[in-house]
């Protein structure tokens, strides 16, 4: 909130500023539907999407071009995005190799065609994850380096940097949301590549159950090459695979729940110290406030309507404005101290714990 300047009259009856159009109405049914679809689509990579795309871009939008807030946000986000893209390249390369080596399996058996379709989809997603991660790195290279992201960065460069990241000037539009999709696309394709590979492997292993093949004798199954391994039938292999797969799936779901609960606990833990530190700072400021400020406020505050009516009419309006602005000027120093304390507390909270990428 900005303070009034010296000699500036403030209209106390002026209407409040309209809310920003950047913040959607959470009560809207359309907005609720959009949030639900977004949550479902980002389930495989929810943590990476939230930490390295959605939340940083939301904070950069909220900065609204303020260089004091924008430069630190971009500096941290650029470093985190680089780490994310490097992890995506490694994971996508490994997934693409696994999918490519699995394709010949379906050629030597009568596997269902869905397994081939899922493995080919996994291979395509892996390739696009690698390609788009390289392109996204080139976008990050267009931004100023970490050494340049300081308070001395020219204003023109700050606006160009914001335009490169968000792709809008005043109000987020179609270009902005396309850019958000581009920033998260490598992680999305990498996550979908692993999902389709595991789905294809499950379909391939469970083909005897899908085709309702009869259970075969172990001695006969050892002579066949289709769905057999050292005398085990395809149904037995599928049962073992599904058993271990179910344990892994339950562990993954539990991990997702614990991560979500941990994020909520972390958000509450960093919000409570900020409120308490702000209250303590205000209390200490009021305690250390000089007696002349209290006397000045008491002297200038009108006690009743009669005191206001006794003001001489020959006094100029400029004199009244200057005298009434003494208290806001005294309070301005207090507000500056509070802002500095908020920035210091925010820095301590950010340095305390910073989540890292874990797919």
C-alpha cells in the first residue's frame, strides 16, 4: 500500500480499488471445473508442475513488473527450471530406451495390439520430452544470467524478461496460457511417457487374462515360447507381476498423500511465523515510538465537532494539508520499518526450507 505524498489530499470517501482481473473468482462453477480438470491432468507430475511452473508464474504475475520482487523471483525460478529440465532429459532418455527395447517382445507373441500402441506412445512422449526440454532451455538462455539479475538491471531488460516469461503486458490472455503450457510441457510428456510404458507393460503381461486363455500345464508350458519363462505359464507370470505392481501402486498413492499433507503443513508453518513476527514488530514499534509522536497525534486529532468548527476560516487550505500530513509522515517511517521486517522474514522463510524436484 503506497503512502500519500507531502501536500497531497486524500479522499477518504473514494471507492475502493477494483480487484485485479488476474485473480479469478473461486466461486465460479467454470473456474471450479477448470481447477478439477487441471488437477486430474497433472496427477502424474503434480509436484513438479506446482513447484516449477504454476506457483512461480503466479508469483511473477502478482509482482506486476515491480523490479524489487520480480528480479529475485526470476533468479530462483530460472535455476530451479534448469534443474527440472535436466531431470526430465535423463528420465525421458531412460524411458525411451526402455520402450524401444520392449517393442520386439510383442512381435514374438500374440500380444494384444493395445500394448504396442501404448509402447509407441511412450516412445513418442519420450522423444518430445527431450526435444522440448532443449527448446525450453534455449528460452531460459534468453533471460539475463544470474550475475545480471541484480538491482542494477535496466528497466527495459526487466520488462523484456517479464514479457518473455509471461507473454502478456496488462491482462493474461491466450498467449499467456499457451506459454504456461509450453513451460510445463517437458515434464508432462516425460510423466506421460512413463505412465504409458507401465500401462503397455501391464497389458502385455496380462494378455492371457485379457484373452481368457486357459491355464496350461507347467510341463506343456515349458515347451512353448509364448508367455513362458523356465516352465512358468503366462498366467503365473501375470499374477506375480500384478502382486508386486499392486504393492508399488499402493506405496505411490501413500507417498502422494503424504506429500500433499506435507505441503499443506509447510504452508501453514510459514504463514504463522510471518503473522507473529509482524505483530511482534508492530508491538515493538509502538513501544519504541517517541512521546512527541503521541503528543502530536493527540494535538492534531479533533475531540469533537466543536473543535472542528473553531478552525479559523482565513487559514489557507495548503496550511491545513501540511499540518495534517505530519502524522502520515511520522507513520511512514514506521511502515518502512515494517516493510523491511517483512522482507527480512520472507528471506529467512525462503532460506529455511526450499522444496526440490522429486518425480
